[in-house]
């Protein structure tokens, strides 16, 4: 189930219904696991109580003090979390797409900037310390274009680009065009 409310508490009614105990019970379970690592806490809930990953994550993260999964409201806020070089590159990529597709809507989803056209995700970006990851939201599109991207880090669902990448407008627009053809 997708939750529009990014708060961890949004999962609590479903957790109570699905696993048959009030949240007070689950908070006591988590108190006993307070010294365990994140992965151990998740595994405990999944293995011993049949929790889904989403419900386990909501409970564990709430217990660790994270009240919301939402970290960024805007691309500007996201840009403050990455290096200035990465922010410049990501802005340049999105500018290329928005200039060609002015109907594209910039949203923050999964705490990363994404572009949607007609309600469909068509492009997204994220960043790690070593590179920027971009994606046209399609493993098929990435596979089709892999030969054109031999100088990049091509994975199944993402494409790694250097932080200071000189934006290849033709490649970016071709990826978006192929993604749009898929969702029509």
C-alpha cells in the first residue's frame, strides 16, 4: 500500500490490523531490541512476526526517532544535501528535459528529484559521494541505450555519471523519449 502521508505513524493502523496487536505492544518489542542494529531489528520483526519490509521499516525507524520518511520538500532542499557540483549537474540535466517537455512536473519522490509527465515518472536523479545516478525509470530503456553509454557506469536500473558530467543533451532526451514511448 502506498502512503501519501510520509509520517511513520501513517503505517500504524495497518500494522495493528495486520499483526493483531496495539502499537503499545510493538513499542515494547522495539524497546527490547533497542541495542540491536537496524538490520537485526528488521529481521526480527520479519522472521518472528511476519512483518512486511515497509511495516518493519516504519516501526524500526520510528523507534529510532525518525518520525517521517520525507526529508526534502523541494529540489532546492535536495540540492543542499549534495555537493554544489552534483547540484549543478542535476539542475542542468533537468533543465534540458524541461526545455523540451515543459509539461514535465518536478517532484520529490523517495527523497530524490523526479520528473513526471502525464502522471508517469520519466526521469530521476540521486547522488552518492562518488557519482550521480540517473534513471529513465525503465530497465529496458537503459538496456537499449547501453551501447551508447560505454563511458558511463550502466547498471540494470540506473546510470552512473561523473559529478562534473558535461550533460549529453541528445542522450538525455533520447532516454526520456524512449521512456515516454513505453508509457503511452
